[in-house]
């Protein structure tokens, strides 16, 4: 993972103002955007892919650190 993305994921993982269920909902939304583009035969939306990767990493960091935010 590029360093900048890792830093952003770590910051989000430790941000107490964003709940884990909000991160999970955002991941679901990004998945929907990606699947919608695939269904229409359009290219993978890079921003949605990158954002989903960041969110998934942040949620994994939270779970690994056993943070219940």
C-alpha cells in the first residue's frame, strides 16, 4: 500500500469521530459503485476502488487494535 494511503487509513482508524459502522456503510457504498460500473460495462472507477481500499484498511486496523469506536 502506498505510504500516503497507509497514513490516511491509520488516521481514519484512530479517528474517534467516525464510527466503525459508518466506515462499513461507506465500504458498502463503494462496493455498490464498483459493481454498478461493472454491470454497465464501464471502467472500474479508480476513486471508488482507492476509497474502498482505504476504508477497508482503516476498519481492519481498528479490528486488529481492538478499538471499539
